[in-house]
């Protein structure tokens, strides 16, 4: 389990190591064909800032070689904003006194039809973490309901046990996104004081349970803004490295959500500039040529338009972050405010105008 | 005319092509037409077989192209067989490029699952072209179970590194009773020409065309390189010699005795 490896690292030591990297370390990392975690530290360090253009050029080349001139499209479908956790940074937090909403079977189908009508074949099902209302059986039913509309089903819900994942995979689930939020254990506790999510170890071992269950793809990431992004990203990369070695039949993707405003919101403890986000994206690509890098609508349109060529392989568009947001109840509570409000069609046109093929379908349930 | 025959089809072009990674389906179509390729592989996972208007398939509707559905994404023999059945029903072809790579990082083919799937698919009437490592014994085993061709890799998929498995490709070509198609890793027309000079029956190229600066021109260049390589093979390429061949033999005096 990753836990065993995780506790061999000390947060402060890792942080000090990243911040002590020099131009020489960065140049050595850039000159290699295969890069180690130590090289990754150099690439995300302040010392790499002057090398950003070189990193971007390399990231562009490597991404093109592996993924071609394509961007894969997906969109989230929020099933519920019920949540039993208190999280300091989330609109769904239990202590946020707003009306809750969980979609019925008929509403799920209406939302699925609307999303399919926008062209999407890859869907991401999202809920808060509320086992009593949106537990395994609810999600399993949701998967069965949306299966006729989509060729690829992903989910971002509460962490589960291995046997529960196995049941959902059997039902048609392909991908699970599970973000650690932060690998800083003490801060994690501060941001998640109540609910099952407050169990750091259970969450950090979730990808292990997914790997053992035989999931096709796992999405990792931290919420950028909670802690030092460089140190958190190192732990994400170390987690990825461990998972790729251990569950070698599983694919991986990385996301880099930056904290966005929401109802009752928290100000980021650590700001990450656009320039730094580009550095991080390029560093991930240089570290791992095969990992999928995903971009959400949290980022503003100008940034999204320009980042397409720098290492990204998939993007969401036309997103609604509230249950029923597409047609059922557009005004229900959203998880966070999106920044890019363009329609899927507008975003796809922009991608095409940059010389990229928009891929709507890249999986088939027949293969599961 | 030096044609290639695989199962029930005859090809004038020995360049097989892939359809992924292009900037657009229009560019893919133009590039593949320019290449002269007559066998085009398409991933089942990328096409909507239930949609007669599917954009990828719409751009491949040319008499020049024969479709070769592939099972990319399958991790087991069972998944690959099921995918092949679906493709046969939807696309109306019993040809299949068998791909089983449980390792999504380097897309290395699984020899055990591939052999199992190939045997089952042949029994079910498929024309099976398996993508495999450059493993001479595995190639013979696949030939034994009835594969129509074998497709050993030159280097990891998409790596553009050329014929890194050269020594093994030479053995496979020497021993094979079915066509040998070098698939994966070919990054430049010179690599394709080299494979053809060695005696490969065909090559399959995707990334090197799709991500070239000018994919249409690169498609054409690959077509020409494959033709040149094949012509060189038929003309019997001069072999480098390890021993000197003196114009005045030292043993000539023996004829005088």
C-alpha cells in the first residue's frame, strides 16, 4: 500500500529538497531521456522557472508523439450535492446551510440525454460524499441508467472498499478520480475535520483498492491552494510512480484543480500563478510521457486556449457543477464556480482551430 | 506486378496505415490517400459502430481502403474476442488486427493472451493479424494456429525509434510461412524501406505520418519508401562482405599445376 511508502517521506525534508534544487539540477533533468522523481523535484522547483519555454517545447513534443494531435473531451454530471463531510474549501460541505438535491432515476436520464445531445461520449459522474443517500447501490443504478448514452463512464465520489469497486466495475465503471486534496497530513485534518473523509490513511490508500479491483483508469491530484503546491505535487508524482509500478495494467491521469470561489468560500493559503501551473503541467509530462493530463473548466478561457498545446490530453467543457445543472434544475447549489463558461461546441471549435482533432469517443463498453 | 496476398485479399501497396493522432479526420483521409495504403486499421474504441454517420468511418469510405478493425484497449483474450465479434457485425469484415496490451504505459503486447485469442478467433472464422513482440517462436505458434500474417514490433508503439528488434525480425522473416508485417516503432521512411529490404512483406505506420509536419507529404514519402524497399529486396541487396575478394587470387597457381 502507498501508505507504507508515504510515511518514509517527511513533508519538510521533501519541501527543503525541492527548494534547494539548482539550475544545474534542472539542466540535468532536461537533458535526460527518462526522468526520476528527483528530476521531477528539479522541474517543479523555483530554479526551473527560467527554463519554462524549454520545458514547454519539450512537453509539446512528447505529448504529440504519444497522444498525437488530439484532445479527448468529457464533462461532469453531478448526481447529488448531499455530503456528510465538512471540508473547508467545498460548496457541498455539511455546514453549508443550503438546500440539497439528489437526482431521481428519471432526472438522471434527462440529464444524460442532454449531455449526450451536446456530443459527449465520456461522462464523469460526481456526487458529494453521503453513503446513506448516494451509496454504492445508488451509483450502480446511475451507471446502469447512463450506460446506453455513453461509451466511457468515470466517477468522482466517496472512496470505497475494494469489493464495492468491483461491483461498480462489473456494472460498467471504467475510471475513478480520487483526489487526495493535500498530502500534508496535519493540514488535511484541518481541512477535513468531520466525516469519513477526515480519515487520511483510508483516502490515501484508495488507489490501491482501485488497482486491486482491476479498474481501468485512476485519476489523481491535489487541490492546489491548500498547501505548498510543489511539495504536494511531488507526493502526487511519487504516488503515481508507485501505482504505475504496482498496478501496471491500470492507466493514470492527473488533474491540477486550483481552488475556485464557492458559496461560503475559503481563500487559498497558497496562490499558484498561471506561469507556475504551466511549469507543473510540463513537469508532469517530462516526468511521465504516458500519463494523461486533464484540464477542467476551473481555468479561464484564455489560459485553456493556450495550454492545449503544452501537454494536456483531455479537457472538460460546457460543465455544470450542480445536480441537474444541464436541464433538470439549473439553479441548484453548485460545488464551485466554473471559469470557462463556453459551450462544448465553442470549446471544440477552439481546439480544432489550433490544429487538434477533438476526440469524443475513445473507449467502448464492449472492451470491458 | 508484385502483389501481396493475405487470406482473401490482394494488395498493390505494402504500406498499411493507422488512423489515430491526426489533427483532423480530413487530414487523416488526405494523408492515407496520398500514401497509397490499401489497408487501414481503425480502433473499435474510437468509432461509434452504431452510428452510420461516424466521422472517422465517413472519411475512410474509399474503394482504395480496406478496413482492419483493431482490438486496442483489450487487456485479455476474452475482451479481444468480444470486441472482434462486435467489429465484424458492425463493419462487415472478418479481418481483425489482434491487439492485447494490458500494459497501458508502453502498450506491450501480451503473448499468452494473444495466442489464446488468436486460436479462438481463427476458429470463429476471423482473418487474424496479431500485433506481437518480435518473438520468433511466438510467430511460429501463431502461424500454427492459423493466423493470416504476423505483426512483430520494430520498437515500442509511437516511439519512432526504428528497427530496434532487427536481429529478431530477420529470424522471423527467414522462418515465416505467412506474411510478416513490421508494426510499431517505424518513425521515418528510411526505417520502412529498411524493413522492406530485409524481406518484410509489409509495414504498418501511424504516428510517423500523423504527427509529421506535413502528414500528406509524409504519407506519400512512406508510400515511396515502401515501394523502394520492396524493389531493393527483390533486386537482392548487395551484402557487405567480411572477407576480402582479391582480384588476383593467391591460389590461382593451383590451376596451372
